[in-house]
C-alpha cells in the first residue's frame, strides 16, 4: 500500500482541523439563522441553555454528537416512521473504507448513514460536499466542522481536471494516512429520475491518484456500496419540476434552490428509510483483470457496484404501485393493498399540486422516480 505525501493543496479540500473547528463553532452559534434552526428543533431551549450548549462543544466529535446527532434525532422523530440498517457485518470497526452510495437527498443520505454508524459503535466518515453548496458561510462552517470536504463542480474543463486529480489524491491520503473512511455519492448530483447509476467519472477520479493497475488501485480503497431507500422520496415534486424544465440536458437553478431543497428534504415526511451496507467489491475485482482497456474496466466496475446497490435496495409498496401504474399492469399487485395504492395516488396528487403540474408528462416523471428501482432490481 502506497504512502501519500502531504502537500499544501489538501487545505483547499479538507474538513476543519480541531483548532479551526472550535473557531467555526463560535461563528456558527453567533449566526442568527443557526440559532433559529436550533430553536426550531428544540423550542424549549432558552438563551442560557443555548450559551451552555455552545460552551460545551470542545471538539469536532462534540459538535457531531451534541449538535448534529441531536438534530438528526429530531429529524428522525418528526419525519421518519422507521429508520433501519442492514449489512454492518460486512465492515469492521478498525478498517477504513470508501463507501459509494446511491444519492437521493443532498444531505440526508450521508447524515442518516453517519447517525447509524455512531449508534452502532463505528466512527463517522469524512463526507464529500459540492462546492456549489459551500457558497453560504454558515453552511460552509457547518459542513467543514462536520467532517465534510469539498468537491468542485464548477469551473473550466482544465480547472476541473486539476481539481479532480487533487481530490483523488486527497481521498487516498485520507484513507491511507488519516485512517478515515469516506462517504461519496455514486454520481455528481442527486438521482432525479430514480435511476441509480454509478457514473464513470467517479471511478476514474478514484483511480487517478493510484500508481498501480486499475483493479489494484480500487482494491486499496476497500470500496463498499451503500443502498439508501426511502418510502417517500425526498424532493420528489421538486425533482419532477426540474426534469420538466431541463432543456438539452441542462437545468439552470435559481439562487438558493439547493438550500430550499435541503430544507424541504429534511422537513418532509419520508416514511420508512432503510440503509443497506453492501459487501466489499474486492472479491469481484479479479473480473477486471481479463479486460484490457481502462474505460471498459471502469464500465465493468460500475456494473459491479450498481448490482450490489440493487441487490440490497429495499423496495416499498410505493415502488411496486408506481411500476404497475406506469406500465398499466398488475405484475406486482400481490406486493401492495388497494388501501396502499389509494394512499399513494393521493400522495402523488398532493405532491404535484405543490408545483401545479398535472400533465401526463409530470405524472410519468413522478411515477418513474418510484418505479425505476423496481426495474433495476428485477432487470425489467
């Protein structure tokens, strides 16, 4: 296993160190919006309690446990009927991994996984965080104090290529030298149409800093696929609206749209949520040795990761109902009741009313978000 040399450019990506985090905590608690956020989740907290809470945060771990974990507790209590996890037997507490997850919500996918790790005696991971979300100073401070590191999504092709290589080196340095695990989404942004696919660019980025063969570079990172399944998709109506306004594959976001999506996803009802920790892909990497071209190796590895994500995806009645509605079939009618179907239809109507979209195209997009996991799991 190679040793990564520490270089100055890691400062551009890395989370705050302990000293920086404590300075950030003062700024965070002094921010009026953060105080409003805390009072939203803890309405009985008075000013004296607020100051005491701030003064009790003496480390990054304190911030994660006393602030983020407690807020997540409230989110779960208020918006999630049941949160569960499986597959923890596939990982060890003294090893370090790169968790590659399907991506449905800007912050909840990683937040809920970190919450479950802590509750089961594991350390939290470092988390990728798009630089487009770090333009707000408060969000920047909270993210960096919460072990998030920057991923660039804006810039010229030349700039992004340079940042990609640096990011790859930082991830490898974090796993090898810092002895920290990494959470990273399987694609650059959330899945909008329900189709969880690992993008080749993510795998090429992870390989970029390796010095060995593609398969050996991947083996060193201990990649573990994660499957996050929501009974009610966060931002489903907003995703439909975005897809309806996507022109030539591009969508122009309004100012503050990502923050609004975070708030909507956090506060909306999610029903049951299940996170499945898949098996390490190392046992499958021998399949890449028979492939000559790197691009084909990347494609095969993406298929391996996707297969593990699909195999562990938890399908809810909503998914089966959406498939049958979309395909005008009764293929999965034994998987749900008429009451569940009626409830889902009412939910669909309510969600689309929020964006005032009741066209055939809007309904198809909405159903596809829920139906696509069924298609992937059953290869339909």
